[in-house]
C-alpha cells in the first residue's frame, strides 16, 4: 500500500474520470468516492483500477470528500490528496503537492487556479488572500498530512465547501503551501456545481460560516 491516497469525489463523471485515474494512479492509491451517480462512473473507475466507495443518494461535495478522508484515515495513509474528477486539475502537479507535504513538512498544500469561474469565489478568495495570504481557498486540489487531519473537528468541514481544514491550519499557525496550477477547460459536460445562482449561494453561505468561525476563534484566542 502506498503512503499516499488520492481521493477523487465524483458525480456522473463517466466521460472524464478514467483519464483522471490513469494520469494520477502512478502517484498513489486512488479512492473514488461516488456521490450517487446514475451513469457509469463506478464501472469506469473500477475498470481503471480505483478503489470505489459510494453512496446510494447524492450527499453533496463536502460529505463526499469527508467520506473519502475518513476512509483514508481508517486505512492509515500518511498523506491525502484531493483532486476533481472532471479533468480540470493538472495531475502532473501531484508530485509537487506531495513533495511539499512529505519532504518540506507542510500540513496543507493547496492549489491556486489561474482563474475563478464564479463571482462568489472571487469575493471569498479576496477575503482569504487579504487576511490569510491564501489566494484561492476554494481550489479543490488540496493535499493534507494525515496527522494534521486527525486533530480536526470533521463535523465543521460539512458546508464549508472544502475550506474548514485550511482555515483550521492557518488559525493554528501551521505550515501551509500555495502552488500555482493551470486548470483546463472541461472537455465534457459535468454534473458538478455550475455557474448558477444556487452555486453562488452555497459559496456565500460557506463564506459567512467561515467568517463566524474565524471571529469566534479570534475572540477565544484573545480571551486566553
């Protein structure tokens, strides 16, 4: 078993996930977490050699990723990388992420995309960059040290759109590395959150939640 686990959350990504697995599996064990797909995502994932865990219902991004993380922690992986199933994230950057986690002893490594598709993302990222020097807190390509994740409250990850662990690390002054990545345009239609009012609403909701979390954490630290 590899020390590295690569988690791919997926919902109806049969057209792209095979290539993502093929390009990524040389760097670690692949865990596809299927979020109730109705297409052949599960079959394609197994065909390309991934371990597949799945839900019969659609749980949403955060719960899907958390399910994969819990699986990886139970299996005692040392390093956990998350990458999207739609092929936008550059798999060739995976070694760089792992290098900083493994050799440079960072707790979290996160990508910084060359563009942000939603207005809500631009606002959220402006905030995170200004106050925490993290330019793209919503980038889905992240790598974690397992020992760091074991110390986190996983329930707070839900409805944070993947941001809770990162802000947790920053608030504790742990080492965080940002790596610039160039994302590709989607080759196929994807069922993930699109450029819609609902998508922007979810991001703004997560933004407010993180703001409150950070305000409470700041107040608590000052009262000590």
